[in-house]
């Protein structure tokens, strides 16, 4: 009896264990083999609001007998709704110069479930196009036919790279949620690749068959969503980057094959489409150079040449580290990409006797430069760099009409630039940052009327990047849209006049002088309610989400000084007045102070908000979010006036 009882217990435990077995790990499937359940699926299990889902993304990277690197890519996507149909437009860019990379063997099809029957529809080869992106890059472009909610689309192809140092990177995380992502790599024993990883999720498969063969896979990977003040998407995606580290063949060993920054710099100086353009003569340059040399100070020369190029050249909205047609032709046409515009700027500065070097940089959208990964592929633009002393330097980008010569363009902050001093063979990384706080001063003087209306003036001084932002907004959108912008969607706020000072003077802050009227709401015949948070740009808290998946990068430090003086109407007195107080985030890197006082029939409210650094890590987001909640509540706290 005891033995029977033990067997029954063992059976029960076995059943329980089986019931608790984890769900099977998803896998990739053969091309054209589709489960009916996937066609019937109506939403992503782990991200229900997604418009589409990557069912699997599989890459097999290996070398052929000629030591070309082949990557066989197979991707399958499920479309859930009409908004997801845009995923059916495919664009695959690759480095096509001198056939360094090429794509072969493309197969693509739409799969629908029609009256319970699986129906595949192949993409017509006549609808597959190769498009020239620029001199160096091409794109394979096609669209899937008959795509509708419920469709599955899939495609596969082979990307071949002829250079052993062009091992393709792999991104497990994408704009869409991914049910399964798998990378298989097989490298020759004599090649060693450095792996630069940004991985946080666990592998569901991590298998090494030999010293040079590995399979890595992840499952149920959420999409990477846009968050306020986040860096480049690629920097935040779960990914693996590969860089050739060493070559070992019988009798020879190259232990440090990876590029050094010096080697990267030398190659760029020797490149005809970059270094070869630095000293090319421009039509009519003598006039500009003569005027610059006649100026007394270097700052005057820099400002003059910068504004000449900025106002003469039109940027074609293309970031590049190479000239397409040569700088003389770009100068003649008065149109060029970012490299052409700023190489022209460098050339004129150099000819005017200034100590200037070309510099390669990366925009915020392109991603931060990894100093441990020497490669010119990380960069996507060029600027002119002027070192003044150990603490001061200029970084000049003439592509934007709103950039200032004496401010590092915000697009390049908090990353590295590679300075290329070919004459002295010095190629150095320079971290580009704005250590000083950027000020915004708001002064409000207003009178509150007994009928619940406010009338007054605002005087706003915007320095540095704040000036650039307001100037660009005004000149791009026009006065009407700009007024809507500074009203912060407050329909009760009316602007009767707006005047600017110093908009086109690089060395002075932008001043906005505003006359306004505001209808106060929420009051009655006995009470008037209002708050002082007007024209500050701080009405709405951008950090409401409970969780944060990326670091917060403001680009630069902010310092707000906001003062409001409000005259109390006759027959009213203060009923509720917020307290003066000071608060700070636990590490002291953000401080907010409020001073409130009543005197001679007026209320004065003064805020000072100081960010002591420009970046906050996602690991500290809970305390940052809690601070912001309290700060915005404090900014918007009501003052109550009572009749009698």
C-alpha cells in the first residue's frame, strides 16, 4: 500500500511538473512553410498594441572559399492592422562602391489565409529595383502585393561582403516586437573578431559548436519605442557589433589588425573625396579671404567666414563624410551635402590664416562614437574644428542657418569628434560637450482684474541653444504658429504683440517682449485662481511613463530663472499662497527652488531650476521621475484670491 501511494504521489508530481513546463521557444521556419495559427493570430502576445510583429529574423553569417563574408537573411513579419501595412515596403541599403557588397538570391512573398486556405503570392521580380543612394551606397527596394490585416510577409536574400573586416552587425531589437531572432556565425580559425555588445535580455539559445561556430537567439523582444530625450535608436537596441581584431595564418600573426584612430584619420586625409577636397580652390575665394584677413581678431574672422558660408551655401539635407561631386562644383551650385559645406568652410578659414582642422562627427540620430571601436563608419558628417587652448575650442557647422559660430551644434553634443591634423599627423578624439549651463530668463509683470482676467507683459531672454531653438522655430513656422507654440496650447492666453531683439546677433541672447491677456478659469464671483507658470516652456511633464528603457540625454545643462509679479485686484486678498521651498534629486544634480512673497498688494513668485548635468541614466529613472512629478506639480500650483 505504501509503495502504491508513493507511485501515485510520483505520478502527481510528474503531471504537475509537466503542467509547469515553460512554453516552447519559438523558432524560424523554412521559406514558405507557415503555421495556420500564425495566419489566424490577431495580436502580438507580449505587445498587444503593436501594428505588426516580426515572427522571426534569422541570419547565417559564414565565409566562402574566396573568404567573402556571406550572410543569409530570412525575415518574416505578421501584419495586424492597416497601420502595419507600411511594413510591406522594404528598403535594404548596402555599401555598393566597387561592388564591396552585393545582394543576391532575393525571394519574397505575401501569404494570406483566404477562406481557410493558405495562399502565397510571390513578389514579381519586375517590381524589385536597385536604387542608387549616393556614390557609395545602393538600396534594394520592393513592396509586397495584396497586403492586408492578417497577412504574413517574408523575404530572404544573401548579402556578400568582399572584405574580411566588413563583418555585418546584428540587431536583435527593432521598431517592431520580435518573437524570435537568431544569429549563426561561422568564422575561419585564423580570424578573430571583437564583439561589442549591448545586450540586456537573456538568450534562449547560446550554443557554441566549436571555437569559431556560435548560435545566439532571443525571444519575445519588445519593440524599441521613442522616449523623450533619448539617444539614437541604434545605440539603445539590443545588438552585437563585430570588428576584425587579428589575423593568424601559418608563419604570420597580425595581433592588432583593428584600425587605430590614427589609421582612420590617415585614411580619411588620403581619401580623394575627403582629404583631396580640403585645398581645392573656390571661385572668387580671394574676396572673402581678403576681407577676413582685414579683420582684427580671430573671433571676427571666424564669425565673418562662418556667416558667409552659412548664408551662401544651401545644405541638401544629406549628412555625409565624403564629397559627391567635389567642393568647387558644390560652391558653384551653392548646394552641397554636409561634408561639402563644411570642407568649404574649413578651406576658407585655413586660407584666412586660422588654426583649423577638419573633424569627423556623428549626429545624435546616427549614434554616439564608441572610442574603443576605431572605424570611420561610425561617423556621418564633417565640421570645421578650431582649437583655441586646452579648455576652449570651436566646432563649426554651416549646414543650418540657425547655428551659431560660438556654440557646438547641439546635434553633436555628448559624443566624440575625430580631429584630422594632416600637417602634423595628429588624429585625436575630442569629446564634444557644453559644460556650462544654458540660461533661460523669464520675467512676467501682470495685473489681475476683478473680472477674472490677467493682462501683462513678458520679457524672455534665451541664451545659446535656447536662442537657436526659438529663432529656428520662429523663422521656420512664422509668427502665427510661433504664437501658438509659446502659448503652450492655452486657448485662454492671447498675445497682443510680440517683438524680438538680437535675433541675428550671434553674441547676444534673443529677447522676446510680449504683451498678453489671459482669461483665468475655475473661479467664481468670490474666488480667482491662477498660477505663475506662463511662457516658461515647462507646462507639461515629459516624464510620466512608469518605466524607462533608454538614458535621458538633454544634450546640455539647463538653468531656468523665472520671476512673476502679479498685482492683486482691489477688493481681493490672498486666500491660498504656495510656500517657499527647495527640493533636489537625491544625488543633487537637479535642484528646484521656489520663493513666494506678498508685498504692497502684489504677489511675487520666483523659480530657479538648475540641471547640473545633461545626462541621466535609465537605472536612476524612478527617482528622476518622482522628482519631475513633484517639480511640475510645484510649477503649476494654484494661487487663490478671495473677495472681501
